C-alpha cells in the first residue's frame, strides 16, 4: 500500500534540531512506503490540507513557538479520524499545547548528556507489530526522559536504563480512530542510519497506516 507521508520540522532557525539531513535519511528509510513531503510550513496541518496525508511525522522543534489553534485542531481531527502520527525525538515538542500533549500521551521532562544508549524491547510488548523480532541495540543519542499523561492507555515498546531507573524509549496507542507512535532516538541525522532503528521507523509507519 502506497502512503502519503508528511514530515514536519524546521529548516530555518531551529532551536536544537534542524530537519536538514534528517529529511534525507527519512526519505531513504521510507522511500518504498510511499510519497514523502518534507516541510516547515505548519499550515499544512490545517484541516483542508492535512487530509492529503496518511501519516504525519513530527520532527518539530517548536519549544519556543506554539502551534496555532487551527493547526492543532487540524492535527487532532486528522488523528481522531483515522490518521497516523509518528513523533520522533524532539517531535514531542508538540507538548507545548496541552491538547497535543494528550494526543502524544506523554511529555518531555529533560535529558542527561548525549551518550551511547542501549535500548531493548519492553517486557510484554515483544509481540507488537512495531518491534516483533527486534533485538536490543546501542545508539548514540540524547537520552530523553518523560512523564506520561495519567489514565492514557498506551503500550511501551522500548526502554533503556538511566541511573538505575527504567525509562521508556518508545510507545504506541490509539487515539480515536487513529494511531500514535513516539520514538525517542533522533538527535541527529546519524541516529537514522542505525539499521535496527530504521527498521523500527518503517514498522511504525506501517502500523500507523493500518488504521486507515
């Protein structure tokens, strides 16, 4: 099944994470999955435009800028109506709005210094389509940490250890008729060259399209 995939991020004046370079990697990873549009035009989230896509990939770096009411309404309607949202690393910055934070199901609380992180499938999630057959892998990245929205029903897919604590590194859940996935790695283009992570991204997009 060929899908229309939107990648949203910042090419000009990103705070930390430019889309440049990452866009090339995502096109390489997902080129066989469908047609990919990469943009920093957030108005593509408006209802009359977002309906052209099957999956939205958030690589947004909007810690200092807010999604507008109309843009947020478009994204919420898209997912509720059966669309897929994949948030990668800093793409969780959509949490700037409470309604979009609920959509993602969690929010960023901080991160220790950049380091090598060994990520493993979470207990009880091994049969999930996104990580079925996936083994532990080590990647150099920012070890983002999170808090979950209370009472939100999600499946933690991946996890890692940080100072004797187990931290989620990926999760998935349904939202209305649509689906949402968050994947923690992605600080730099190099992160998207790891073969295991590339497979997880492909699997995520296929699972997200499954709601259509």
